[in-house]
C-alpha cells in the first residue's frame, strides 16, 4: 500500500465514524463519501466538487472521486455542507 492510499484509507475510516444526524430514507449516501467529498474539495482545490467531478466523468468517463477517493455517489455541495457542519474537527 502506498502512503497516499494509507492516508486516504484512514481518512475514509474517520469520515465513516462522523456523527450522522439523518433519519429514515434521507440516509442514502454514506458518511464516508460525504466526508471524503469535503476533503477532496481541499485536496483538489476546486470550489465546486460536484460540478468538477461531473465534468470529468462526462469528458473522460471517470472521476477523481471514484478512482482516488473511493466515493461511489457524489452528493451536491449543499448536502455535503449540511451534513458536515458541526462535526468536530
């Protein structure tokens, strides 16, 4: 395992353990994917993670979200913020 893969794996574990306030059918996206999407915004220096990844998928058939960060379903920017606001650093 490369150092980057180990780092990203540990980040996914921490994100998966983040408090989840959702109930019922609202919890379709895993907290790990939401947290990794927020991390990816900082890592990739892109103000709109969702639009950048959709653009990559349409042009190249894949995205950094899937290949680098292991994110299965990408949430919209507002949903990511709503879910992670208030999560302790």
